[in-house]
C-alpha cells in the first residue's frame, strides 16, 4: 500500500471509531502518532479533502473556532465496513 492509501485507511478507521463526532486533522495526526505512524497534519488534511470529494467524509462547522472539523459520512461507514474491516 502506498502512503496516501495508508493515511486514508487510518483516517476512516479513526472517524469510524468516534462516529458521529467530528475531529480535526491535528487530532487524527496525534492519534496516528500514538499508533506508530508519522503522518503530518498537512498530509492528513490533504487526504481528508480527497475523502470528502469521494463522499466518504463530511466537513462540519466548528462553532467554537476556525479549525476544520470532519466526520465520517454514511457512505464512509459502509465503505469501511465492507472494504476495510
């Protein structure tokens, strides 16, 4: 698997685990580091936008600030359960 694929898989895994909550790219990067990955927040954000374009992830409003928040979409849940588990 190439690096972007690994990042996308980690993103979907994390968003699936915390659904229906929304999280930042920074939180995903921090939790990925705890799991032994070296993904940067910038890489995570790039792949979140890719997954958003594919309809698997949704960007949500952050009423408390300007950080971008993302959550898994229903299509992302189905994709994760059928393809990645």
